[in-house]
């Protein structure tokens, strides 16, 4: 009769820490309030608000910004 040795317990790999996504406008990690444009790009809310006061396109893809009334 063969005796099968129990397999040693497998350790779960530690999940890598997710880095906060970087805002394409200020290049800082996005924390707190964020804003997503129709095109799906994400920015710090203050950054995109400031950007939209002088620009009419997405800072990432240049799609026309749709400003809500």
C-alpha cells in the first residue's frame, strides 16, 4: 500500500498594493473627489473643473467636453 504524503499548505500570495491612479492634469494620486467625463477618463474633481473653465476638450483624448447646464 502506498501512503501519500499530505501536501504542504500553499501560502496565498500577498496582494500587491494598488497605487492610486494618477490624475492626468496634476500628476498626483487621485484621492477624494473625482470626476469622470463622458469619454470615461477620470480626474481630480478640482483639476477637471479648473481645466473646463478654459478648455473645451478632455485633457486625455481631446473629446469635446459636454458641460451640464
